[in-house]
C-alpha cells in the first residue's frame, strides 16, 4: 500500500468530485441526453473542484499516496485553471454542439474525465502518475475530437491525432523507462538526486531519455517540431473541443513540463536548456509565420496556439523559479484569451468559421466585435490586456537568463503575428458587412465570453492579482 | 568462451543442418506434382470456407464487454493473494473499483449493448 491512507483521499478531493460527477452522468446518460443537465452538472462540478482545491491547500503543501502526487501551490494554481477551463468549455458547448449530433452526456463525461487527467498531471511528482495523467487526457481527447461521428472530417482528425499521439506517448514511455533503468526510481526528486549523485548529467543514455520525454511532452503541448497534428485536429474537431484542447490540455502539458524541468532533470542541465530554447524559438517562429497564411479560423487559432506555447516554454528556459512562475502566468492568461476567441467563433456559427465572415461585424454587432477585438489585442500582446503582461514576464525572464537572441526573436515574431490579428480587426471595423446580422448569442455563451473578457482585462490592468499567486514548485 | 557459447553453437548447427536438408531437398528432389500430392495430408477435413471470412459486427460489442471483465479479473487475482495484508481498506478499494467498472457495464447495458440486433 506504500503508506496510502484514507486521509490521502482528502487531498485529491477536486479529482474525486469530477470523477464522481462523471460516474453519475454516465449512469443516467441515456435519460439526460437532450436536456441541459450535463452542462449544469459539469459547471457545478468544476465550481466545486475549485472550492475543494482551495480548501485542500489551506493546509501545508504535502505529498500523498506514498509520494505519487503532491498538493502544493503550483498544483492548486493549475487545478483552478483546469477547472475554470472545464467550466468555460462546458458553457461554450451549449451553442457549439448545436445540431452536431454529438451525444451530450458522454461528451461532458469525457470533458470531466480529461480534466481529472489534467489535475493528476499537474500534481504528479512521479513518472508513473505523470504518464497516467497525460494518458487519461489523451484517451479522452481522441474520443472528443471524433465525437461528431457523422462528420468525416472529425473522424479523420481523430484518427490522425490518435496515430501521432500514441506514437508520442510511446516515445515518452520509452524515455521514462530508460530514466528508471538508469536511476532506479520513478519519483522526480529521486531522479534528480540520482543524476546528481552518480554524475549522470552527461550520460548519453540519460540525454536520450531526456530528449524522448521532452519530445513526448512537446507533442502534447503542440510545440514545433511536434506540432503537425494541431491544425488538423483543431479543424476537424468541433469548435468547443478545439477550445478545450487549446486551453486545458496545453495548460496541463506546460505544468507537467515545468515540474520535469524544475524538479526531475534540474534547471542546471545544459542539454535541457538547449532542448527548451530550441522548442521555444521554433514554435514562436513557425507558429507566427504560418498563422499569416490561414483563412480558416480554427486553423488560425491552432497556429496561434503553437506560437503561444513557444512563448510559454520561453519562461522555462531560464530554469529559475521566476521563469517557471512566468510560464504559469502565461498559461493562465492564454487559457482565458484563447477560450474567449473560440467563444466568439462559436457564437458566430458558420459565419465565424472563416476570416471573411468577420467583415463588417462591428456595424452589425458592436459588442461582439468589441470583445473579439479585446481577445485579438491580448493574443497580439498589446498593453492593458493580459497578453502584454504574459509576454512581458516570459520575455524578461528569458533576458534575465541571458537568452537575448531568443527574446529578440520573440518580440519580432509577436510583431509579425500582429499582422493577422489586426487583419481580423480591420475586417470587422473597416469593411462593409456582406452577410446578414448574426443571431444573438445564447446566455451561456455570453457568460463564458464575459468571464474570459474580464480576466483578460483585469489581468492586463492589475496583473499582480495573478502573478503573485503563480508561485513555482 | 562462457557457458552460453555451447548453446549458440548448437543453435547455429541445428539451423544449418535443418535448413540445409530442406534446401538440398528442394534443389535435388524430383518435382512431379499431382492433385493428390498437393492435397493436405492428414490435416483434417477439406476446408469449406476461407478462415478469414466475414464476421457479424455485433460481435465487437461482445468482445469489448469481455475485455471489461477480463481486466477486472487481472486486478482481482493479485488483490486476492494479498487480501489479508490489505485489510478493510483493500476490500473497500476493490469494491470501489468494481463499482466504477459496473457503472461502465450499466452504461453499456442501458444503451442496448446486450441486445442481439
């Protein structure tokens, strides 16, 4: 039993709440298919999970289940973020899944279980829980991407995603097994101690293991050169699912990467710095350039997410606590701005799917155009939005670590990608409308977009509310 | 030379001798096939259909439900061996595990997985 007690269960209360709700929903799945029960239940469970993670942390940081997971400020930060993303995505799905034929209750069960996986991943301090959490996310994501069975493009995306992601999982598992073979332990701190003690930092096998684990994680967060699945999966999946992949999954992957960097393989490892700098530079550059050519909104947001992951990883290259905290801030703000942008895309329906649909939106629906402009400014990184704060903290941490070239590249790329975001703004404000006025947004969608907009604005004006809370492990 | 060398030599020798016999027979032997010679000899009845024939898709649901209980058994065996050491906590955990699996089974049942149609 390795010292697991009933008291440990209290520490995973947020996960238990989400799992319990998922089990209840699956039991009554057939009877609540066409009702709003799944959405309400998911949002309530997410709110309860936020409250529970607060209650759990009011005690000291502690590890549970014989050192398999830990409950500290870092885990709590990301658990709240994951629960918020879950609630917002559930609200977006009310309109986003309309007429798609997706089974509502199963959809929400999968969202809940994927969120459990994310929460496990962010609190994992052992290779085994870390891998299991990531697998739980990916297994649910496969089905979520393909949940609109009637659409061939959805099936295609699901199969592509499945083939590539299972390959990435296998790579990561291979890396984990090599690390276990070399160090004789699976716990992050044990691995770090063993590497330091036996001088394994330059061991070729250890470097191979590190590269394999980093490649697997880079795949999960969609960093270049492991990004090729991202645009296809986002485009094929229904829009709320794409929003969930872009928000929750990325945040969990970044959190896991942060722990691996800070605890297991150590911030001093030169190989790790090279890998991280490479991932960050490539993602920022490739994402920012390829986003310019996109006309499909989901593909556009997919390439934008690739670039943003690059910025987020930049925080980790420093290998310091301040850097890790910058990445946390970035992940937090990015989740809300991307969810908001996806929300507007969902609200506009078929019209929102392509760039042309945004022509003249400001004269038809000034409010919608206004919030979309806010999210676009945030994605670009304009001051007074959370996007600026996020970019500022990661770039300054990269400069602080001496990666000046990387920082310059990031600034240049952010200017380059501004072109595409501003093009949407120009289409909205300076063109005549060509399509009929879109219908009013449903209340659920408006609430979700409003929450995302508030976080984006407040984060830009009073960033300390979040940055003070983002404390590295 | 260690104790494994003998095994390796035996393996190679066996392979060379057996393979060599088949190879020699195939180049030196006389080939005069007749339908009677080509028929399977003492291998049971003549096949009436290809073994890779079509199978009703309905069986896949049965197979998935089988896996549900198969995996359950995989976990039940080691648990049963350690049952006394695990105590009441272990018993509770196993019942929770079975309950979670049962939820999945009830879901499948509820959605008509057990109806043969």
